[in-house]
């Protein structure tokens, strides 16, 4: 009886260990996993954006102060499985987010500058300003980095977002 219960305890411990390590394996399916694909395309469709919390930001562009609304880039990256509750570490610290525009302009942000426990930069992907959709020369999607006073990385006409591991 004593021997049996000892076996039982070992079996239960092994089962628990298996469950925990399989959970951990699922946790690692993001950019810190060296086996995750690069470049990785981030979905930008309306259905995906609609599921994310919307936030507002007041910015001055071209001498006008406007209130723009959209989603945080970090939230979009979390939805895409690139960021997770687990803190960014390892190879993902050398990954960057490449954003392209219809006019060919491109910008990058590092994953670490966006990750909430590191840079926590409030870069947003907006689709409305002053309650109106963005005009074609800047929309339908635009980046806004409200913490940056010069708007060089506020990419207009956003076309694609990909996460790339630095070579
Ligand atoms: N697609 C795209 N976005 C862009 C640029 C560009 O050339 N193409 N220029 C950037 C620069 S340098 C600036 S200063 C701002 C200007 O934005 P605004 O015209 O809304 O003020 O857009 C940024 N976003
Ligand atoms: Mo600029």
C-alpha cells in the first residue's frame, strides 16, 4: 500500500510536469522563439483591428490639433502572437517591426521599444481623426508615435507590418 501510493505520487508528479511543460511550449510560440518564422506578417484586416481595444491620442499635425483613435501597435503585436504575457527575451530583443507604406516609404520600430515592460512606446495604428476616416493621402491606416515630437516615423498610407529577426 505504501509502495503503491509512492508510485501514485511519482505518476501524478510526472503528469503535472508534462502538463506544465506543454503549457510552456505553447507560451513560446512568439518571436522570442528562435524557430518562429521571420519575416512574420501581422494581419491588418478590419476584423482583426475591430477586436482590439481602441485608444485616443491628441496630436498636432500640420499646425492642427486633432484627436485620433486606433489601436496600440503593441496590442496588435500581442494579437498576432508576437508579444505575450511572458517578457521579451533572447533573440526577440533583436527583432524589429517593419512598416511599409503605399508610397514606398518604410519605417522600423524595435520590438523592445514597443514591448510594455521595456520601451512601452505608445505607438498607435490609427484609422480615424476627429471622428472621420483618414483621407487617402494618409489613410486608411496611419502610425502615430505621440511621444516623438518630429513626425518622421508617423507613417501614412500603411500597407503592411512584418516582424523581422535581425540577421
Ligand atoms: N507614407 C509616408 N509617410 C510619411 C512620410 C512619407 O514620406 N511617406 N513622411 C514622414 C514625415 S518625414 C513627416 S514629417 C510626416 C508628415 O506628416 P503630415 O503631412 O501629416 O504632417 O509624415 C511622415 N510619414
Ligand atoms: Mo519630416
